[in-house]
């Protein structure tokens, strides 16, 4: 078995049988991050995003789709990421939630 730790960004383009996403929780450094983008970013982005956390949502999707057999999300049960709540609403019984 081989184990490696990488950021969501670094995992782009890679594949694994299983992935474990750590600290998928709300918060300043959570998923999505509450830290605001630098205003300079608006100067280089041709058009503002139409919905909140668009880039972070895409990055989370990339992290989720690296696994071919299974994904494990580790979160703070008191502050799970809004993305986990959305996954549970959409996937229903396909998501197993353990405490």
C-alpha cells in the first residue's frame, strides 16, 4: 500500500483507488474557506463568478473525483462543510455518515 499526502490543488490530474479528504469543515481555513480573495484578483478575472465559492466548489469536485473506488471525508461533526450537507441531500443513501 502506498500513502501520500497532497493538497487539493496538487492532486489535480492524479488518480488513486481511495482518497481521504481531511478537515472538510466550515471555518476560516475550511472547505470552502471564509478568507476573502484579494481585490487584485478581480483585475485579472475577466468576469466575476455568478455564485458564491465557485472556484472552491470546483476544487472540491477535483478532490472528490480523484478516487476510483471510494472517498472518505473527515470533518468536524459540529461544523461540517456545506458541501458535505449538499452531498448528503443529493446522494441520499449512497453517502454513509459515521460519527
